[in-house]
């Protein structure tokens, strides 16, 4: 089972990410090379990269299973403002270069939002941008994330994902990241995951599937809202998510948790705790923990 979570990328950069992943009992992880909400970036410290790669090797974390994520504000779909559009293209080029410096094979991308232009034009803009970003020499592949269809965001249907992939010149450098919450909210019945996976294979091809974001959903099926819930505490449910994680055809694919932190009001300050250590235990044991929230609070409060 290749299982991990989103982790931070702070003062120790990728080394800190590895240490955090290990504290959760993970054997992979996903990170942003800076804050996900902005494009402020510091240079990659290669000394920290060397230490991180050594620590990964020591603990049997394969760097080829580690995932980067592009920041949310990159929008390759809308070209109404040339300056913003070209900035997004150049920024994502730089993110691929930063991944290559670290040795990261995949970067996940939200395809983008049309925001006032026709959907067909927006999809063509994504293709145009990616063909400027991805070259035959690229060592890092771009993974298009399946989206919930909130507002004008694109990539909420497999047909849209296929349309983008079909337009990419270097198709060996493009792939897909499924998000279970997004699929549910977009209107895909993942409780019948075998049927969904067959449909995906027939339309796009399983060879393009490189990563899965494992999240429960706070929303009902086909709601197009995109609000993640902790594993087993949402409308998708523990058993369905467990079947997806353990699916025979997905054994070699990294699964990444992006579930919400546990919040608590304590001494007039908000305290939040990461759930990943306990969700990973729950998944590995294959048994739902109906006391998850309290277990997490008790564990972190003792520190």
C-alpha cells in the first residue's frame, strides 16, 4: 500500500516534508514547493534535498511515488488578461523545474476555470499552455486532477480530461490524478468503482492514472461543491474508500490523504491537529475508528 498525505514544505523544505510524513507512518507524501495560495517561492536548497533523499532511502520511501501539487491560483484556462495568463504559464514552467531539481516525477494541477469565456475556448487554452510548458526533455509529468465542477472550473468530467490529454503533444508527460471527493461531488458513482474504473480505462486509459487523492466528502452525490471530510465521516463512507485504496489495479499508484485537520476551541485559541497518522492506521488495519476525533485530540494534547 503506497499511502501518505499532504505535508508542509517549510524552513527545512523537502527534508521537513519527509520528517512530517514519517511521523504519520506514511511511505509517500504530497507537498507544495511554497504556499498553495500564492506564488512566492524560495530557491531549492540542494543540501536539504540530499538529506531528504537519504532519509527517504533509509525509510523505504520511493521518491518516484512522491507528489508535488501546483498552487490553486494557477489558471491555464482563462486568457482574458494576457499578463496573468502568461504569468501562470511561466510560473508552472518554473514549478516543473523546481520538481526536477528535487527529483520529483509528478506535479498535480487543477486544470483551471473558464471565468467568463466559453468552455471550449478555455479547454483549448489549457492545451495551448501545457504544450508550452511540457517539452520532450521534461522530467516531471503534469497530472490533471479531476474536479468537482464548482463554479466554472474545468476537468469535472472524464470527457474534458480526455479532450485535454488528446491535445497534448508530449503525451508521455501527461497523466491524471483522481480525487474521490471531487468524483463524488461531480456525479460519479464511485461506490460502483469497478464500473467507473472500466469507464475511465475505455475513455482515457489506465496508463494515464498516476495518483489518487483519497478524501471523504461533506456533500451529497452530484452536489458540485468540493468540501473534503475525514475518512469514513462523510457521504462516501469508509468501506467504499477502503475498496478504492486496496483495488487490485491500483496497487502501484500513490494514494494521498487531503482530509481536514481536527479543530478544537481551547483557552480562547483555535487548536488544530493533523488526522493523517490515525487515518493511515485505520486504513492499514481496515477497520473504521468511530472515535477518531477524540483519539487525535488526546494524542496531540498530551504533547
